[in-house]
């Protein structure tokens, strides 16, 4: 019995909640119905049920719009991705072609450089051989000239020396006793005559 009484007592104490229904009407214009020559719009009355329905319709419309916007965005994104992939593929082909051209050009330049280096090496070898021959000829020439000098020197000694000793003794006051042709005189390890 105590439980039933408590329920009845709490029900009596709390006053029922009443909701006020506010009437929403369309725009009203001063002057009874016309603004700028237009007829006044009839008042629109929304009940609480109508407002919820309109809200649900608005949310459904927004959701549909969002889905449509997402689909449109996805379609645009896909188009951009396809365009980028096509552009990248074309750029890769151009890059590959440029790299192949550079490799071919480099190979041709390397072959030409190798050929020129071989030709230059051959010329250097020929020049070196020519220089060696020339050096040998110069050495031989030096021996020949030296031999000619010695021969001339002997002739001069044989012709001039006998008369030279007499001239030096009589005109310049020297006292030479003998002549020694083709003799080398040294003193202290140095050659002086």
C-alpha cells in the first residue's frame, strides 16, 4: 500500500507540463497586405510536427547535397589524379628519351675521345722515336766535329809550332828549349795545357 500512495502523492505534487504552441506566420506588411504593389503572402502556420518534418527534410536535403558534393569532389579528384598520372607518364617518357639520348651522346663522345687518345699516343711514340734518332745524330755529329777539331789542331801544331818557338824566344824574350805537340800538362789534378 505504501508504494501506491507514494506514486499518487508525487503525481499530485508535480504540475503537468504544458507546451505553448506559437504560431509562426509569414511576413506581414504595413498597410494591410501589399508592399511595392505585391500581394501579401498568406500566413504560414507551422505546428510542432511540421517543424520537425521540415527539419528532417532540411537534414535529408543537406545529407543528399553532401553526398552529391562528395561524389562531385571524388569525380574531380579522380579526374585530377588521371591527369597527373598521364602527365607523369609523359614526363617519364620524355626523361627516358633524354637520358637515352645523353647516354648515346656520351658513348659517342667517349669513343671519339678514346680514338683521339690512341692517335695522340701514336704520335707521341713516333715523336719520341724521332727525338731519339735526332739525339743519336747530334751525338755522332759532336764526335765528328770533335774529330775534325782534333785533326785541324794537329795540322796547326805541326805547321806553326816550330816557327812559334823561335818567334817567342826572339821577339818576346822567352827561353823555350823544346816543343811537345799533343801533350797534356797537369798540376794538382787539374789540366792547364
